[in-house]
C-alpha cells in the first residue's frame, strides 16, 4: 500500500481499534509497536524512559511540559545501553522545550534521537489518558517521519497483530549477560554519587530481571557489596557466593512467563533461609514462588505520586510505581502476610513471610524518579541481614 501524506503531521500514533492521533514527530524517525500506558509523574522523564520495566511500552506523559531540564549522562536507569531494553516511544502534549538546567548536557529530542526512541508531540494526552482509564492499555504503533508519509492502514494492522505483554518473558532480554560488581552509592548534592564503602558490611546478590541503577545504589549506600547476576542464574550458584542477602529486581514483561525458570530458583532461595527482598517484578515472582497468582491490570500503575499504606506501621507513603501486572491479594496463602496496600485501588503492594526473613513490595523504594518515602525498606533489608548473621 502506498503511504499517505498527512498535512502538517510528522508523527502518528495508530491504535489497534483504528484510532489515529496525529502530531509532531520527536526524537528518532521510524516506528515502534508496544502497549500504550500513561505516566503521571511531573518530573524524571529521563529516568522513566530508561527504566527497563517499560520495555515494549509506549509512554504517554500526563504532565504537559516535558523537556525543560534536558538530559544528562547520570540520570540513566538501565544498565544496558540498548534502547530496546527500555521504553519504545513517548507521547507529549507539547513539543519538548529547550533545556534550562545546570546538569543538562543535551536536549530531550536529540537524546531520544540518538537512543532510537520515537516521540509524538502536540496531541491531546488528556483524551488519550481518559481512553486508557476507560478501556485499558491499548496496543499501538508510534511512528515519526519528517516527510509526513505514513501507511495508516498498515500501522493499525501492525498494532492489531501485536500479541501484547501477556505471556511475554522480557527479563531474558533485559538482564545482564554475566555477573558483575556494582560500586556506586546514592546521589547527593553537591558531591554526586557516593563511592562504595571501603569495608562493606554485607554481600548482596541481585537477581537481574531488568534492574534499575538506583536499586543498586541504594544497596551500596546501606553498606553492601553488590554482585549482579543474570536472571537465569541457579539458586545453587547464588548461594555458592555466600551472600548475606538476595534482592529480586524489577523488570519488564509477564511475571508468569519469567516465572517458568525464576520461580523454582526463588523457592530454593527462600528455603535456604537467606534474607530475600523483592521489588516490582521481583515482588510478583516471589509471590508466585510462595503460591499466589498474578493478573494483568487494565491501566496499571505508572507514576511518582501513588499512595501506599504500610500495614506494619500504619504509615501512608507516596511512592513511585510502574507495573502492569499485580499480585491477586485474595490468592496469598499462609504464612504470607500482606504488608502494603495501594490506596488508589486496594491492590496488593507488599508481602512478607511470618517465619522467614523474606519480604517484597510492588512499588519502587529507590524512586528515581519519585519521593523517597520508602527508602527505609533498604534499611529494613539491612536489619534482616544483620539479624541473620
């Protein structure tokens, strides 16, 4: 089919239901297919776009003004340099503005272009967000052509043919290829990222399902020597390193699919008695290993302003979230205890075992972006490792 020439439009979003949104192309030229979700964070767009948990997704930012702080070399969350292991596209209400921040070394559009991330600006993101809230996260194709030529029917067909995230194991593509030691702590002004402790208190092994750098930094900052291992690493190999604790990282895709190889190993880690801490996908995988179920969400939780209650303290926290699957709280078996709950919709946001030093949360205590209300969870993990010693 010959391409159509759209008057004034250099970017489009074609949804599987036939909806076409036209606007201004931003970033890389080309096209990408994925699940369209919305993110309500007001800041941290670079961290969001480099979060491996967004792999195979297209993000619509609900905040209208994006790009004002530019981008820099420090605020990259993924360990891999490949754009395919993070968000595939981004949608903005306004064309990204020029950077005006002392940390910036590039504008957002240029940074996206170099990374291969396709953007679309000048569309009604409020209407798109309302559609997602009412009908769920659609499959779509985002495209950018500076000449404004698009085969709209072919783009819609491609969106319809995409099978989606259900049943898709993306952790195998987001994980590292071989073990490595990470040695950078949390960022503070004006020092920047902290160096590792000269004499670490703990040895922590991180199961990498698509880990964010700030999780590793938070572990370093509580005194851990952090060794990151591939998602397929066996429990025997992990325990052979004699860790004081094991962290199950965040990551993309369907937890049930990743669980086919991850769950048996997590069960062995739990049975070993070593302290285990799970975050996001790691929380879902731990829940599966303990006998619970996970389900696909209609809209998911994506943003840095989600209220969560810690049922162990009664404290309400504002947290960063990014997930399209959730643990079915009604499926939690004994001796699993629900420790956190979302105050938006009542979904599960954390669990712990009564009889073992094992716990996990659905949200992101390391933030980046987002508030640091839940950063204490890394101290809780450190306390469990101390007690286990």
